[in-house]
């Protein structure tokens, strides 16, 4: 075979392999599993808390939830903050932790009180916590592409942390809508 023919054949082979690789890459992106849902992410976080802190389940505290706090606007609440707290509490209950319902009162779930800087101090001002042994608390902060969330189960008596988790969620249109402050 003449050298020009070899070069042409080799060039066609390289081009065909390159196109096949691009097709496989595009297919891999298209066939990638979907990102976990909010419920799945919070359920995984609750499961991680139960796995990492078995005393949470063994001591059987009564855990109540309020709302997660937006670090940039702690005096207001969002649908995301209320929903995330409730979904995490539900996942803890499904994992065997005793829980108790606390009625959410719209934007007044966590009242901003001058002089009470921590979320725990603000939540403890609620009279409905008299039977609670622990609180589910959390914070979140919105980045450009992700939402960063921390969760803690805190003992009411001494503020010791019984369990904790953190997660990072892809900031999609659904989360952006839930993050609108009310």
C-alpha cells in the first residue's frame, strides 16, 4: 500500500475511534443516574446520623423539630427550612427514634429575639417543648450552584450534640422556589 493510503486509512481509523468515544461519553452523561431527591438526601443524612451515633436510638430521646435556619436571614423562614426539618424528623422516626409533633406556626416557627443568638436559644423559648429531650436543629446557606445544609440533634438539657450530619444539594429550580423567604 502506498504511504498516502496508509496515512488516510490511519486518519479515518483515528477519526472513527474519536467519534465513537464522543458518542459513548454523551451516552454516559445522558444515562447517568438522576441526582437524589430532597427526601432521599435528607433520609440518607438521617440514616447517617443513626449509624454514626447509635446512642441516639438507644437512649430513645423524644426529638422535636422546628425549622432550619437560613444563615443569611436568620429572622425569617422558608418553605425549604420547614420541609427539610419535617422530612428529616420523619426519617429519624422511621429509623426508630421517638419523635413528637410540634405545630408549625407559619413564619413564627423560630422567633427572632434580640439577645438570643443561637437557634437553640430561640427554639427553647417555645412552650411546646416541655416534653422534649432533644431538638432537631439545622442551618443552610445558598451558594451559586449548591445548597449547604447542616443538621444536629441537640439535647435540651445541656446542649450536647447527640447526632449531626451535613449535606450539599444541587441548587435546581425546585430548591430555589422552596428557598424563597416567606
